[in-house]
């Protein structure tokens, strides 16, 4: 199996697929929407080689984990990480963990750091989702119901089996500057030919604005005590969209009093385009003392 021997750990009644490798201080890697554990392969190898225990897992409805029964929430995913570490027992014994969140999982990583400060050594937000003024146009129940219905319809029509792996390959290629999808074909077929993953992604995405609002609320009630790094992928373009994304990520770093870094050249999937830079950022974040103000400075390539 890619990235070492995986196992299943039941958390809140859901079997979660988990891969643990290496020895030393713990790093938890949380992937973005519809991504899987194997998308962290290059970063996980680097961290394990540098004396870290690397824990990566698939959220419900992602990768090989069980189906998602309910939409994800920021606090719920923070709790899931804590409960997973508890279930792993001695694996997480060395002390506080460094939690890394990519894309929408940046919300989850930040929520964990705020809700479990005593368990957090550092937090790294990797091309994280950003919502300065989160709001939803439709009620949450209506969005969730529509996502469930669409997921059932897509599955019934056989679209995951027919188009799932190809859709995954196209999305990954479009989200990188460094080439195509390096994931093994057998694992891509195993995950993305199932309606479970499509339904999980639709369900999680349906509550995106609510999760963003939840994190914004936590910022007013739960201080961020752990050292933080915000890393943004940048393909080198000078267009308005690219400049706006850099500016929003830098503003997020300033809001969190975090170190700000630019991974260049890189697309949204920074862990695939610039794994060495991601691994170094994780190591450096964990080495910074708690309670010390980070020097954000200007973007660094």
C-alpha cells in the first residue's frame, strides 16, 4: 500500500483509514476536499526520514474511510483528530503534535490548534481555504439535502465508476505546476470509482461556508497559542487572480500572527509540487517556541 501499511481505527462509529510511519514527534497531515492519504506520500517520506512520526488519515467519505454520515464541521474535525490520536495510543505519546491542513482542512487544523492548545506543538496551513466574510445564500439544511440527493443520483447513474478516476486525474493535473497525478492507478481506481467518495466530497463542500464561519467565531473566543505558518502555492503568474490569492494568504498570516511563506513554482497541491519546502516548513514550525511572535515579513519563495 502506498505510504506504508495502513489500518482502520474506529472513531465516533466510523472506520477511519490511517497510515502511521516513522518515529519521533508527531505530525498529523490532513488533506483537502476529495483528496486521499497518498497525496501526502512525498512529504510523509521526508518527515519520517527526518525523525518524525507521521500520521495521515482519510476523513469520512474520503480515501478508504467509511462513508460520511453527517457534514463536516470545524469543531467536529478537530475532535476527530484528537480522538484519532487517543485511539492510536502510544503512537501519539511523545507530546504535542504539529498539525498540517491543506485547503479546506486548513479550517480543521486551525480549529484543532485553538480547541486543543495543550495538544498542539505547531500548525501549518498549506494553501488553506480563506473566507474573510463567510456567508451562505441558502439555509444549511437545504444545501445538505441537495448534496445528499446529488450524491445519490450521481452514484445511481454510475458516474463514479465511469468517470471517477479520470476526473481525479484531470483535477490533479490542473492543480499542479509540476506535472500529472503521481498516485498509483490501482489506488486511484479503488478510491474514486466509488460513490462513497463523491458523496463525501459533496456533503463536506455543502457546509463550506458554515465551517468557515465557525473558524471565524473560534478566533474571537479561543486564542492561537501554537506557532503557525501559512504557506501559499504560487505558479509565478502576475495576473490579478494570482496576486489576489497571494494577498489573501498573506492577510491570513497577519491575522494569525503566523510566518508567511510562498512555495514557488507550485499550484494548489503544494505537497506534490514542493514537498521539500513543505517538510522544511513543518520542521521549522515545530522548532519555534510557543508564545513567541512570528516574523511574517514579505513573501519568500
